[in-house]
């Protein structure tokens, strides 16, 4: 059984051994998140009717955050039962499946004539 005093040393070992790599990955993760998150919110807002746009963004954020929590728990359970490679494959398959659902269910709005900002533009 692990003693509580062992946990900080074991957690710090990976960071201490590769601090430069860890710092680089933290910066890349922050940059990618900053680029992707506004795009996802804009896509959700674009397909939602203006009267229920705020509710739609709230529901999207609920499911996104729930996906983080459930995905982490599911990955842990699958990794314990079947190994890390299977857990990664399972999460990748679920992510790909959700992308397919969005591709089929979410329509393109680029050519929609009802966008007020697009009306009257000539070029």
C-alpha cells in the first residue's frame, strides 16, 4: 500500500525529469485550447436561433464538461481492465463517433441568406 508521503515524490518525478518538455507541452496545450474553444462556440452559436442561442451554448458547455469527466473515468476503467492502449483507442473511437454525429446532424450555414451581416455585402 502506498503511503501518502510517497505520492508527491512519484508525481514530481516525471515533471522533474523532463521539465523543458513538460513546459513546452503546457504552452502548446494552452495555445491549441485558445484557438479551438472560440471556434467551437462560434460554430454552436452559428447554428442556433438567436432567441435560444445562450441556452444552446450552455447545453453545449454542459455536455463538453461532462465529457471531460466521464471520459477520464471511462479511460481509467478501461485502462485498468484492458490496458492503456485499449483505453486510448476507446476514447479515440468515441471522439471520432461524436465528430461523425456532428458532421451528419449539424448543417452548414455559410450560404444562409437570413444572416443580417451578410446582407448588402457585394464582395
